[in-house]
């Protein structure tokens, strides 16, 4: 039974935002680095006329995160549990557990590592905003290869650095970068930095670097993506 429950990705994203709003950045980072499985259940307890609704949250993580969450006196797991309690409907009780993921959780992710305002998760990918997620969903519908918020090493050999384009997109062997402007990660005062980053990508042969307003990305993501792909095809 999932009465009143939003989708799993939305629940996790809300829990992450709750933690960030409380400046609990370590707890939010730990949650983002976990695989999260959610299951809803209902159980009759003593009286068949009384059914208790519940949500079971399982955090699947590598050994390092497991030790942090399960350490005696650690406040991290309590903070994450508090966040989930804040975002699930009051009709549900919460059960939370931690599981060492021997198969998948040891992998190191370089997706969404430079962004300090990750608030949304879609298909286990991290996004800073609804506008970014809308563009990801539109790129998905377009059927093209894309890498969202993935850290890259750029620059001349004498001065290498990490940079994270919003979307690195490949269509028919042609590569380009799509940036979502107007979000907290792209304020107007960062314009000079953004232009310098664009030049770095172009120095490596990524000649298509297009910027789109966040409001347009959120309101008309398919139009934005089709315009971007048209520009990319013409290169």
C-alpha cells in the first residue's frame, strides 16, 4: 500500500533538501552516496480492524559509510531518519536500516561531486534543481547519450583542473555542452567564470557550449533540447 506516498526518487530528494536546509551537509552527502530502497507495507496489529501503515527505508552503502552511520554515538543516521520522518506522511511509521552493499556500493561516483546544492535524484542521478531534472528527462525522451553533472579534468598540462558541465551530450558522434543558467550554481556574478569554463571546453574541441535560462528549461524542456540538438547537428 502506497496511499499518500510520493515516488521513491521524490522522497529521497525531499529528505536530502530537508538536511541541506538544516545545514546538515555531511548527512545529506552520506544519503546521496547511498543506494536507497523504499518499501511500503501495512500490518494488522492485534486488531484486524486496525491497520498500521509503514515505510521501510534501507540505505545500501560501502564499508566507509556503513561505519560512519553505525558508529556508536554517531548522529548521522539519526539525522537521516529525522529527515525521512519529516517528509513521509504522518499516517506512516518509519523503519530505517543500513546494509553493506558488497556488490555495488564500493564503486566511486564522480557524478554531482562538485555541486554543493544537490537537491533532486532521478534514475539514481543527482541534480541541483527541477530545471536540470526537466532537461535530463527531455534528453531521455530524445534518446541521446548524455552525462549530467559529471566531473571532468580540463585545461593545459601545466594547469589542469576539475570542472563539471551541467550536461555533456553526444548526438551522432558530435559532442556538446548544455548549461542551465539562472540557478544558484549559475548566478549572474559567476558570468566571467562561466565564460572561462566555456573556453576550456572549446580548447578541447567541444565547440558547442550553449546556455539556456532555467525558467525556459523548466517550462519547455523539450523545446530547449531540440534547439540544442539542432545547433549540435549543424557543427
